[in-house]
């Protein structure tokens, strides 16, 4: 399945929801939300560097968190919505 953000408003809404969750509380890498319900969306967001598990140069967490780039994208998407 191919995901095309630019042409799919539903996908953009899902990504906004995912980034909001990452910003507000984060979500577990191995949790149901990331693995079962939103695996493709999490993969896309991570590939676009909108979310990360990296907390410092050599340390990684067990939860997804929003990146600065993700936060900028989220703010811009909310302004345009």
C-alpha cells in the first residue's frame, strides 16, 4: 500500500492526530497504537523525521516523541486546516 500525503486529506488528518499524540504524551514503540493500529503511519512519520525515539546523541527511548521538524509541520498543518 502506498501512502500519498499530498493528495489524501484523510491521511493528513491521521498524521495530525498521530503528531498531536506524540507531542502531548508520546506513545510506546511496542504498543498497540504504534504497531497494530498505525504501523504504516508511524513508519512514514519516522521516515520524514517528524517523530523519533532519540532523546540525546547516544540515547534512545522506548516511546515515540515529536521532533522539532514534526512540531513545525503540525503547527503549519493546523493553521491551514
